[in-house]
């Protein structure tokens, strides 16, 4: 499995985290709903508080961001993205498998939502996620 590390995000990384989000997911957000910079910035931090966000690193280099929350029945990957240089190297797969292992150890499922036009959907399906709902340009998926 690909090697990566996760750590809590720092206040000083707020801008790079948002810029990496724009770089990796902005195209799909634009296709689905259009991109309004102010709305995206405000909505991003409203739904993904910095205090709950993690930085993904590969060999101590910033590689992306992650936001996972837990409720009574599931872990929810609220946001996951890797910069293009770190995509297609097994890092995302390894991370998602590790999060699923944690969920299973707690007798919980693993859920996420993905924008319909985002090709990462095929990765989620290969890993074992099943489509459970589709609306508002989002696919809700569960890996039980």
C-alpha cells in the first residue's frame, strides 16, 4: 500500500487547503453548480471546519486534505482530495481502505458523497462503495 500520513490542519494552512480543493475538485463543482468564489470559500469552511480538517502528506510534503466525521452508525468522508501529482499512485485507495478498516473496527459503515461528474466514482465502486442515493448532482455511497 502507498505510504502517507495524516495530521491536524494548522490555521496557517487554511489558504493552501482551499486552493488545493479548488485545483482538484473545482472543475467538477463548476460543472455541477457553477463556481462562485465567495460562496465556495464560505461554504467550504462552514461545512468543513478547519478544526476538523486533516492534512495529507506524502514524505512530509503537502499532498491534500481530508475531513472525516463520525456519528452513531457510520464514519463519513466529508471531503477527500489529493493534488494531481499524488493521484493515481494508490494513496487515495490506501487512505480510504484504512478509514474503512477503522469504521469496521467500530462496527460502522463508511459513507461519502461525490459529485456525479467526478471520475473518482469508479475508484469508490472498485473499493466496495455502493450507490444508495442520487440527487442535486451528488451520489451518496456506502461501504458497509
